[in-house]
């Protein structure tokens, strides 16, 4: 299930760099984190849903790549994002 528009708008507003920014790495990481949390809860209740599990793994990999990119380009913003979203730093 996709995020509802209110939650999505809230996340974009919190992590955007400017008024029209919707695609920066920080925003994408925040949106992916929310989808990952939703799928994690879904899989706790539906353990045999293997197609959702595959989707979850793809989302985690995509978020990992974006986090690596953000850390390389803007370490300060990276630190802010992982502290705001409670994500572990793997480095």
C-alpha cells in the first residue's frame, strides 16, 4: 500500500531543502523508511507473503544506496537524516 498523501506531504515538508524539493536524497530516504516500516509490520502479520518480502528487500537496498550517496555528498545532512529517522549508521 502506498503512503497516504497527508503523511507523505508531512515527510516531504520535514526533509525538503526548498519549497519545490520533492526528490532530494533526504526526502527519498524518509519516504522509503516509512514504506519499509509499513511493510515490516505487514510481514509480522503475514509471514508467508513472499512477494512483499522481496519488495521489502528491494526497498532496503534502494535506501542503502541513497544513504551511501548522501553520506558521500553531504555528511552533515546524512547525520541529520539518520538521527531524525532513527536509522543505524553502518560505517
